[in-house]
C-alpha cells in the first residue's frame, strides 16, 4: 500500500501526461493523413497541368485525362 503514497501519486501523474502526449501525437498524425488524402486529386491535376505546360501532351489528351480525374472524384 505504501507505493500509493507520494511515489504512486507521481507515477499516476506521469502516466496521465504520457497518455495526453500520446493522444496529441495520434491526433496530429490523423489530421495530417486526412489532409494528404484530400489533396491527392489536386496533386494529380497539378501534375497534368505541368505535363501540358511542358508540351508532353496535347490539348485533347489534357482534356480527356482531366475528365478522367474528375470522374474518379465524383
């Protein structure tokens, strides 16, 4: 029972703060994952625009691929 005295109290406080820190870590990780998933379609469109600007694809190819990307989103 003695370990529940001052030493046990500090131990419980340390566990409490560790849980809070771990919770914040996983929350930040989850938010970053959600943000990166929402920008995948935008990045595909940006890559397409860059390829068109460099002359790698024609306007017709650009329009078709852009339509395909939009179809995948919706």
